[in-house]
């Protein structure tokens, strides 16, 4: 009888029960909460921890040639974004019977963005850009232009570099160019442009 009870007790002890993990669980500082099974925190598109983020970066436009710029980009809950950028470009002209001369071109732009598709490390967004530019032309009057561009693009974060976002964009630009002076003229230019950049988020 005692032998039978001992065997029964050993069998009950060996029955599978709730699994107990021996891996230490990281408790979020200051909250004392243990993440639920399958829950991820601190990912690129986790709105609960990062409702707004702001970053500084580089933004380039490709319109016949590269036009470099500096930008400020921000996202609210990873869906609604804004960006402001300043672009500067120097060009050199060689014309017959005129000494070589350079021009300085500036373009100031603002974008409103919306991301309908969010993934763990990336987002796809659409938006619109508006901007104003001018070109300081030697021996002539300055050139001024306004531009409006619907666009789409994507931003990607590498798993090991979540604070840096790499982006590319494609848009269609409606540009109105004017030059004053004795021979004042206006030109409308519509074209496809592309851009790329990188932003460091704080």
C-alpha cells in the first residue's frame, strides 16, 4: 500500500503543469509592469510610447541634377507628418562673348504627409509639398518660382538603427517661374521629380 501511494505521488509530481520561465523579465522602469506575451514595446511604430518624434536630416531633390538640402521632419503618432527643408544649389554658366558666371539657387519647401500603411520598421506615405524659390543671376534680374507637388514615398528604419530613418519620394511638380526686368516673362513647368534623404530622430 505504501509503495502504491509513493508511485502515485511521484506520478502527480511529474505531470506537466504551467510552464515557468527561468529567463529574467525586464520590468519597465517606473511602471512596474510586465509585458504581456507577444507584446512588443519600443518598436518603430509603437504609438503608445512615442506619440510625437522630431528629427533633423538631409534631403535631396533630383531635377536634372542633385539639389542638396537640410530638413526638419516630425511625425505625430507615426501617421501624420510635417517637413520643412531649405535647398541651395550653385550653377556655373559658360556663354559665348560673356565671362563665365555663377548663380545661387535657393528653394524653401514645406510638406504635409500622411502614412496609411505602417509596418514594424517602415511606413508608406502620401503627401503634398509647397515651396518658393529664387535664383540670383548675375548680369540679369533674379528668377522667382512657386511650386506645388503631390507626392508619395516611404521611410525605413533598420532594426539596429531605429533612430535613423531613410526615405525616398516621387512626385509631380507644377512650377510657375517668373523673371522681372526689362524682358519680363513667365513660364509654367510641369515635371516628375524624385528625392531621397535621411533623418536622425531625437
